C-alpha cells in the first residue's frame, strides 16, 4: 500500500507540489506569528535585564509595569541607598511614546534616563557609551547612526553609540540619555524618577514604593500587551485551520480521482482502513514537506514584521507534530470515498 501511495504522489506531483507550497507558506506564517508573540516577551526581558539590577523599586501606582509613567520624588533615592541589603542604587526614568526628531524623520521611542556609569547605563555594541550630558545611545531600530544629531523638543543631543535588541511596547526602540537630560527635556526639569534600581535587595523602601524582582517587573510589563499577544496567537490558530483546508482540498480531489482505484484494490482484498491509511499517508507527507519548506521560508520572512520576531525553539520542534496532526485531520474529508468504494465498480464498463 505504501508503494501505491508513493506512486500516486509521483503521478499527481503537480497537484501535490501546489499543496506543499501552499501549506509551506501558511505554516511559515504560523511559525512567524509564534515568533511575533514571543518577541514581546523577549524585548521586555532584554531591555529590563540589560539594566543589571537585582531589584526594581517602583511606585505602587505603576502596578509593577516599567512602562507606566508613575513618578515619585528623587529624594527617595537616598533612602533606598541607605536601606539594609543595598550595595548600589541608581535612579531611572522610563518614558514610553516619546518623539525623537532625526533630520526630517520623526521616530517614536522609549526614553530611558540613567545615571552615567550607573545601573541602566547601556553597554554599547557600536560607538561609545554615555560619558556626559548632551549625549544619547540609540537602538539600531531607530535607523540613526553614531555621529548624528537628534532632537527632543527644543534640545539637541549627539548620538555617540548604539545598542541592538533594546525595544519596548512592540518594537519601539529605546534611546538612552543621562538622567538629568531626560528630566530637563521630557519632565519639565522636575527632580522625579519612575524607578530606582539596586544591587542587593532593600529590606525596606519609602512609603508608596514597592520593591520587585526583574522577573516580576517583566511579567507585569508584559501583561500590558496581553491583548496583542492573544490576538496574534488566535491568528496563528487560524493559520493551522487554513493549512488543514488546503491539504484537505487536495486529499479530497485526489480521493475522487481514485474512486475506481479504491474499488479495484478492495476487489483484490484491501481493507477500508488500509485505503484510508493510504490517503492519510499522502496528507502527512504533504504537510511534512510543507513544514520543512515552511521552516526555511520563515527564516527569510522575519522582515515582514516591523516589530521584533523571536521564534522560540519550541515552535520548530513542535512543527512536525503539528504537520502530522494537520495531515491526519485533512484526510478525514476523504474517509467516505475510501471506505465506501464498491468492489463491483472495479468491473463496471
């Protein structure tokens, strides 16, 4: 029966090739959607983790979300620095949805104001680190190179370096600047912070503030994107459904074309289950080939999305299993043609 199945695949190779390519594109999109959903977590983990803090001290009003602009007095920094268990404490301001002008281009960015040389001051991949006021380090997704001049409001800043993979809120690149510059340019000069980051865990913090681990901050921040993540995951499920429809259409047409063949095979003693197994094997072969081609395609299609795509290893390891499931489900549409074939039709004129 396997030989007959493979022979039929060769005989109808054009039909099967179309199904392989169609399912490959759909499965590649499903993989990319997995990467898109996972990219939200990756960007939060990367940006929060790059600060290198053991604890984040935030306003209670922020509910653990680093992107919530819940400010508090910078005077709290001294209290945290002198708290038990703390070996270093530095202030931060994290300001999402700020507009940076680079020449004639406007770029929506997240600004992180950090103390130069302190926690949160970025380790650059190109150029130099922040050395003093009037300087910024930008994520490469801004499209701005070192040596450029950018503006926030009426203030100009020299771009001295760049980092990679530091984004928030679905791909908004991060721009780092000295804390006093961020306060002056974007907070009206007010001596306020949105976070205090520490080495060591403070035994107590001022009233109205809470101490959180980086993992707690990452989870709370990611929760703001739960609706977007859920929508993407629902779209990925739709990709699986479309793949089933594509392969099912092929298997159904193939079964209709093979009704006479099924009748002959039944007359020769083949069981209904064996005939259905033949169709099922065809569908699984098509979807596995589609999964293999889809894996390759997905590696070249990440540029389709403007926000970070981070495909987890699990998406690739589970893809063959999903492909088999898609093939088996697809073959069910031809169950009646395989099991209902009349042996007498083999001898019809």
